[in-house]
């Protein structure tokens, strides 16, 4: 199916955990013949295009462009507060100029703008320019729900008007949702007040986008977070959006994947390997890194460990003396892995994860039990769902010095892998989320309806929103 009149501009927040799912959404849209212009910041654009493989032959249907993020080339993009403020201050005008340039030079003008929820200001640009628009959340819906209630948190004096915590409280959004610590809200987990205020401003923008956007789609499933979707029925679940769902290549990586680890996995026994990966932001100090390394040695189990550039505070990770010789071929260490392929490999027994939402969805989709090692923000929400709601994983306890010891790690590995209940429950959830993304499933229907809406040539501003049909009888049908 093709529609030469439809041209969608998509813009993610400039972070690895955002670019990958937004890129996956773009590929779903392109597959239906809709042209996409994918807008990254200049730095992110360079990283993504360096590792981009157009194996699906999208050709002219996929155009990747960039605009400045406002920072100088040498400035640190891992300073999230500084990056976010710069994005707010500079990118709105740049995006507007880009759209004007495209519309002036190309017959196929932009017909819709789809913005990452963390780039809510882009929805304001769409409104200003009279372009239909949609918002996409790559995070969990529970995270969104916590963001959307910020005004009540201000009124209850849990946070001030700039988002800074005023007291330690447990927040319960509904009876069917687990409590959240005020210190673990997605914007309160940073040490610097300036960073908290910058991220809070971004969160306020996400709520403003929710209020005015024409469609708000989420990379989640009603089967995973029914209570959160019940609070905000305008949110449409279309996930999990994974390359494995379309049997395709996962795009959007900032680092080059090492596919040789798949050959190593082929040589391991079924359900024997511990897979360890902490995403793109987690940083471990030397003591913690060494404790983890020694715990993997102590486990006496094969392990595949992603030690990305920047995982440790030192310039390069420092392993215990003689470590590599003692571990030998039982351990495989790579700088970046083709994670979806790894997690679907029959040799993998469990996933030691930072609990980022992308990794959570990838582990759930493959029926794996988790060892949870959250680092900041929404990762703590996701850990709660994994351990307390879905009951498919275990968390770690830190000692008085704030370190997760080798003994604690080894004990939890033994507990998780010796109790078949964790995997059995994970397989049930896998079956549910597999059904929802297949033809006839609710996420499949919502995504199909959304793409059909993108393909329409008429103005959709006055149309009713797509219905959400909850198949679970405990959650009645909600229509907007």
C-alpha cells in the first residue's frame, strides 16, 4: 500500500533509549508506503547514520535529516539537564525553519508531525504551522501517569512549582497501581537542582502535548499496564514496538553492534547464559564494577556482558587481576550487542538489566526472568512492575556503602534460576504481549488505525479519537 500524499515528520528526544523505539515506529509507517522525514540532532544524526543499514530498501521513503541542539560540538551531551535546556531554547525555531524548507522545495509537503513526548514543544510548532500532529511515548504508561499528575504533587506540597522534591512521600496514583517514591519520579532522581528543573520542564511539556495533540500513542500494551491506561483513556497502546515483531533489523543504535556474540551463544547450553546489559546511561564506580565481575565469576555460569564505552567512571574498565584467564571462554564481553537477537536466543536464561523500558519490553517479549539493577528515573517504576506486579524478577539490595556485593548478586542469580515460577510467569506474559501485536490483537489494531489516520488526506482535527477496546473483561471498553 502506498500513499504519495502522506509525508510524516518524526522527531525523537536525542537519547539512545528514545531514538530506537521512535525509529521502529518510523519503519512501521514506511512499510505502509508513507514517506517519513526523521529528524535527529546533529550529533545523534551522525551516530545513527554511521550504523544505519537500509536492508529493507526504504529508499526515498526514509529521509534522515538533522538540526542543531544548541550546544557546541565539544560540550557534554551526557549532561541531561544542560542538553534538555538547550533543546528547549533553540530547536523550536530550527524545526520550524526545516519544515518551511521542506514544504517550499518538495512537492510532498509535511502532512503530519509525530513528536516524542519529551519533545512536547514540537506539538506547539505543528499547531502554529497548521499541521496535524501526534505524540509518541517511548516510556511506560505508568511513567506518563506520574508525570501527568504533577499539578496534584505541587498542590500537595510533595514538589515545588519547579519540580524539586519538598519531602519524601510514597505516591499512589490508583488502587491498582504500585506506589512510587517521590525521589524516584522521572525528574527527581538527579542530584543537581538545575537538572531536576530542566527535566521537570520537559515533563510539563509532555502533559501540555497530551492536552492538545490529536493522537497520543504509547509503546506499551494494555495487557502490561491496564490500570495506567485506565487513568488516561486518550493514550493508545501500540506496543511493544520491536524489530522482532516485524522480523526486521533494529535501527537507531549509537554504537556498533558486535554480532560475534551470537556465534558464542550458539555454543552454549539451552537456558544457561546470564545476559548483562545496563543501557546507555548507567555508570558504575570501580568498586561496583569489580563486585559485579567477581559475582559473574563466582556464579560458575556462562555469561554475556555488555561493557559499553562509559560504563565505568574510569576511562576504561579495570577487571580484577587475572580475571580474563580465570573466566576464559565461559564469559563473553562485548561493547554493544544486538540485544533483541540475544534475548531471543535459546541459550539465554535470564536478563540482568537496568530496567529501561525498551529493555523491559524486549525481555518480556522473549519470556525471560529479570535481575533488576535500576539506575535512575522510570527504571525504578519498571522494576516495581517486574518484581511486584508481574512477579518475573528479583531486585538487589545494596550494603551500607551503597554497593551491591558479589554475594548478593550470586544469591539472587541462584534464587532466580532455581525457581521455575519466574520463567513460567514470564512465558505467560510473553504469550499475552505476542498476541496483542499480532493481527487481531489490540496493539495491532491501534497501530493500524493510527497509520490509516496518517494516510488520510482530509483534516482530522474534528474527528473523534480512535477507540480503545479493552479485551480484558475486568477493564471495560473505553471510547473517547
